């Protein structure tokens, strides 16, 4: 199939690369010349395990191309995936300006291309798929925008993506499910064919109406975010009632109805998806006068979670009320990325925490296996970037663990203690056992467990 991806961000690049790998002819279009140039050199603009190799292989095979040329990208495409960004506006609503601009270009391209559907002699209509996460009803707006530019027929489809950063290639190649919202049997059967190689183990492809497919994406992310805020709220209660949230979680998870995923307490969810999607869901409710009280609480709990963690630092170093004065102190930070396996720092708790530490006068020294460059873009030289994880603790008055990278899970605590000025650890990911930390001579603070 001839496929065009509009937008070479995370979703567009991973989807385009994986679709080319099953033999499709994929063109990726972007408006950013620097990005296209980089991709044409075979370099990926994002860090994603396994992506570079796939990119190189499919580029070399002539199945994957990158271009700035809209006419060349849209003209021959049978299927067009819109994967452009939908940033939140000030009210938390998804801003659709890039999606609708792409729709107008697509409408113009269909109109100016030859043939009854813009595909030469073929009478097969192009399928325009919205893959960006967009509020329910957006496909209808995209359809109207395209139809305002052309009277030729085309299909619309919604195909939400469920990729996790750091595991995106595997998630795409072996999806739990593929969700297709379609406007016709023809679009449904062509898209099922496209996805058939990815569901050979028997995982389902659900074909449904377009608004339902759009809603599946928000409902899924909002549910996962709710689980995280739920366990974080329980963790807060555990701290005050002397319970251990890890034990509580184990006891809960034995009930299969509750399940054992996404119930790890910590610093709250970050990244480019959950915070944005929960806010977009809240706005969707507001727009139709149906407040989403539960999701508003999920969002609030998530924000408070960072503040509560910071309060532990303030309580340890301060006089008991308000922010502590940390001037003259050196605080080490392990982990900057919003989660392991990525260099993405969008909505990362580490950034909120490092900024707060700087405001309190501390010197901040941070380590992350991959997120230095992205962090430098936001924090500049206000913090020190350590080459190794042990450099962070040298002369430190405390260590904050912000991301659960594997390399932080079994460190040499003897060496760490010897290097620190004071053996104090604030663990935002509950990586260690309180009793072991006490035995190793540390003052240890974590989330939802004994102080
Ligand atoms: C999330 C979803 O998991 C994907 O299914 C979805 O496709 C994607 O958003 C999206 O909408 O594009 P992602 O943002 O990559 O994927 O990250 P997750 O692995 O889901 O983690 C999100 C956040 O939740 C991280 O900050 C993580 O630290 C936190 N988390 C996760 C917890 O605090 N506790 C948990 O038990 C699990």
C-alpha cells in the first residue's frame, strides 16, 4: 500500500517505520526542514530503542522516504495518516490547528490530482486517518475541512495509537488491540488488511464507528491515569496510618478484577500523554456541560503528589513550616526522564522538583542515562550534569530518586554512603526497602511507606 504519514513526531515516525517494514511504500511528510534532513541522513530525531535500525533498513530498501514536498507526499497516497501534534491550549483543550491545516492540504491535493478520486485511473477513494489523539468529534471537523476543498470522494477513519515510549516498536508490532473507527465497509476492510501482519498471534482488530474509536483512546489513558492517582492517594493515607502501600498493593492485586498493572505509587504520572489527555477529557466534559469530577480529582491528586514529595524534603531540612532554606546544600538527582527508556522530559516530575530545589537555594547535580540534552533545553546550565550516577552523590546532602531506571535499582550503597556528606535518600519511586536502607545507615524517605 502507498502510505503517507503527516508529521514525523513520535507517533508518525514509529508508525511509518513499522508500516514500511511490512512492505508498504511509506512517505513521511513534515514541515521542519532540519528534521527531514536529519531523517534523510538516517538519523532519528528521537530516542526510541530499536527505531534507528528499522529506519536504516527500510530506507535502504527504498520503502521509507522523508520529504517536505506536500504534493509529492499526498498525490499517490492511498492511505494518509495524520500524526501531527495537538498541544494543549490555555484551557487544556487539544489545539487542532495543525490537524486542520493538514486536512486543508489533503483536500487541495485530492482536488488537484488526476482521476475521480485523485488516484489516477483508480476509483478507490483515499482513506484519511486521524492518528493524533484528538477530542471526540474531530474526525467530523477534518472531514468537513477536506470536503470544503474538494468534491471528490474520500474516506475518513480514526485509528488511535496505544504506543508506550521506550517500548513503541514492540507495541506497534504486537499490539494488544487495533482500534479502527471507520465510515464504510471498504475503509474497514482495507485497513484491516494493512494491520493483518501485526495481529497474527490473534490479537483483536476492533472496527467501530468513528466517535467510539476516538473515545477509546481518551477512556484508556484516563483509566490508566486514574489508577495511578488512586494508588498515590492511598499511599498518602498509608503514610499517615502507618501502613505500607507496597503491601497494600500486593494484597489488592491478588483480586483479578483489580489487576496488578499501573498501581505503582510514586511522583505521579508525567509524559506527553496522560497529563494532556486527562485535561482534554475534562475540557470535553466542560464543553457539553457534563463536568468530569472524577478526572478533575485525578489531575489534582497528580499535581499534589509532587508537592507532597517536596514537603518531605522541606520537613527534613526545614524548620517545620514552608519551604526549607537549602542554600549551601548539594542535592543529587537520579533520573530526569519522565520514565525509564526515554529521553522525554515533558511533564517530568524531576523538572518540577529540580526547579523547586534551585528556588530553595540548593546546588543540583543530576544524572540520567539518556535525557541530558532534552534536559539542557529546559534547565540550561542551572544544574550540573553528572557523567556517572556516583558523581551525583559526591559530597551530596541528599539524593532524590526521580526515575526508575534499572541502573538505579541495585546501587552500591556502601560506596554511596561514603561519598555523601549526609546519608539521606528521598526515593520518589520506592526502589528500595525501608528496612535495608535503615540497616545501610541511611535516613530514607519514600512514598506511602514508613518514614
Ligand atoms: C501512555 C500509555 O501507556 C500508552 O498506552 C499511550 O499510547 C500513550 O500514553 C499515549 O497516549 O500516546 P507513555 O506516556 O509512554 O504511554 O507512558 P506510560 O508508560 O504509560 O507511563 C506514564 C506515566 O505514568 C509515567 O510518568 C510513569 O512513571 C507513570 N506510572 C506508570 C506510575 O506512576 N505508576 C504506574 O504504576 C505506572
